[in-house]
C-alpha cells in the first residue's frame, strides 16, 4: 500500500471526518487505505479524523483517530433493556446534533454526557465533509441503524456527505428505510459497486445524478502482473456465516466447513500442493471474528497424512503483509471478498465463495462471474471442479482477468476526480 507523509496539524487545512470504520478487519483496513489515498488526491492537504469502532487497535500512526460515535451493540443478542438503552442513546445523539447546530451548546452538553461523544460532535461540526467507509455496511445482514444515524448527525452538523463505495441493500426494517430516506437525498455523492446497489440507493431517495457506479476501492493498489513460478501452494480464506437463507445456519456452516475440508484433501491428494488458511479477520484478541478458529475446526476434520500438509495461520496481517502471503501461492480460494481482491491486486488468481451480493457485483465488473460459487448449498464436488479448472489453467487463461483488474485500478484512480468535482460544485439544494 502507498505510504502517506505525516502532516503537521494546521487549523487552516480543510477538516474531513471518516465515520464508522473497523480497521481491525484487514479487509476494512485495505478499504480505508484506499479511501484515505482518494481523499488526499481529491482534497488539498486535508486534516482527517477517522472514527473507528476499536481505536485501541488503530494502526494508522499518521491519521488522527477517535472512538466511533454510534457504536453497535456490545451484545450479540441484546436483552430488551440493552436495546432500549442503545436506541435512547442514538436518539439523544440525533437531538443533540440538531440543537448543537442551532448554537444551543448547553442543551447539547446535557443531552450528551460522555466527553468522547461531545468531542465527536465538535469534530463533526468542524468538518466540511464526512465520508462513510467503503465496504458492505449498508445491508440487512448487519446493523444498519447506527450507520444511518451517524450520517444524519453529520448532515445536521453541516457536513457534506460522501457515501464511499458500497454495496447497498434494500433495508427491510421500516425505521431503517425511513432514516435511509432522510440520508440518501442529502448525500452529495453516493458511490456504489454495481447496478443493483445503484437501484437500492435510488429507491432510498438518492438523486440519480449523484449516484456513481465505481470499482471496489482496493483496486487502487493493484500492481502490474509479473511472471509467476509454480509454488505448489494454495491459500484458503474461510469465515463464520450466520445468515444462511435456505437452511438452518448451523447446518449451513457445517456443510460449508465439510466442503472446505474435502477441498483440502482433494488439493493435497490430487494436485500435490500444500494448503495454508489465512484471512482478513484473525489474530486480534477481543475482535468479534477470528477466521483462524473456523480454519482450525476444518483442519481438525481432515485425516492424516493430508492434515500434515495443511497449515492454519493464526497471525493478524495488515494489508501489505497479507498481500505478501497471497502473492506467494498459486491460487486463492477466498470466502472473504477482500482476501480475493488483495490476491488479485498482487497478481494471484482466485476463486471466490460468495456469501453476499458484493462478491457477484465485483466479479461481474471484472467480467468473471464464473470464478464465484455460492455458499448456499455449497457442494464439495462443484467447488473441487472449479478449483481444478483454476489450478490447471495455463497462464494466458488469466490475461483477461488481470486486464480487467488493471481497468479497475484506473477507474479507482478516477474516483478522486469524481469526489473533487462533486465538492467543487457547492452544497446541493435540498
């Protein structure tokens, strides 16, 4: 990833906030790297503050960090009183942002008791532009409400809003739809990964001229493809997935893990390759997900002598370090989307196990939907056949895919111009 020079604080520089990141996730960290690079190209010498879910795990030494304002539930299955307290907090923040905007700071301080929250509102109020993180946070599988509240607070405090490159869902809950329809019409720019997300943004009231289909931001860091030598090693990224639609999630997870275990046996016995499990979410104590634990369960189901040739990497890797690992293999079989994209940026072919629409959106843009296979009803035979084809394909077979990656890199570079031109137009009339 590109390195950014450390800038000295200067109140005259335009203030920008990036709201609601989760940089402990290496995929999200890669997205944030790309977003910060885009902001620096679009806005001259910005003074950036990032609001992160876990600032104690912050690894961007040259960028100011503050605790996320609208933090999600601490509890996976919150009790009623937890949820009521959480919703009450969000409501207080919304009201406080409005009275703060009207100059009623004393009332705002009464509504917002925590010093971190007060400082967050001050930082929002000082900022000229608020950017959401890129990624997949505005879909029904996740907690959309705090993300939308964050956006509404930024708008209330006078920030211009850029919704950075997203996959956007339909918002099945009435409150989320209502809040979404108060956010999307006021956004200066909505960047989306594909046409389905564009349609979802328009359905939420975004203005058509402000919605732009753009590549996943991580393609900004794609490198020229070099001649590759056989390594006899395959990397696999796995994850826990609690959102199976067609079967019980526990049965779906067991079926998925069994298919991956059978793929390991197939790779070792039929292709004589070693296997390494590595992913974007691992090695952070206290973080909600550790994909290496899922990998360890899969390897425990693999019999000897195959298991001795399957390694689980439990280490946390930043985007550069993960890229180096994925560059050192012949093929990546990725469930995590950004494990696949970081591999492609390093010139390594990949096969993607799709669990969300974002995977199809990205691979459709690459002109390679045949490289994805759905997690729903995943069959080991179909997965092994897809991997067989990928492993035995000659080098020239991948030329169209990496030509598409290069086009995505060029398009990702152009996003800075889109942002710059949008902000140069002045605030939209609403």
